C-alpha cells in the first residue's frame, strides 16, 4: 500500500501554475523529510534539520539553522524545517 502524502494540494483551487508547482514541490520535500525522520533523529538527536533541495542541513539551534539557510540564499518560506526531538512528548487529545 502506498502511503498518502502528508500534504494535500487542492489543485482545483489554485489557478496560478507557478504557485501550484511550488505547492507540489513543497509536498515532495515534506514527504522526503517525513520518510527520513527516524534515521535523522537517531543520527542527529536534538538538532534542527531543514530541507529545500538536495541535502539536509543540520544545526544545533534554530538560529544557527536559519543563519546557514540565509547564507545559502535558501527561501525559508519554502523550506521544511523540523526539530529532531530525541524525547518527544506524547499528547493525548
């Protein structure tokens, strides 16, 4: 069974092809990040990770990660950023 993407794009609501393509690309990045979260967390616990294109970018703090991305000219609004929490809290709703 194929896992459904965690990002859904209602393509019928987007009439600008450029925006639609950016949304699709973001969905691909989210799926790639999600598929690697377990390994990333195991190898780099309690770090911040970002994915725009190509390789993952890691840093010990969010400020350091954002500075690195800015220095690389990466648009953070289109970047998937996550914290690799080695001890995540369980929340019961």
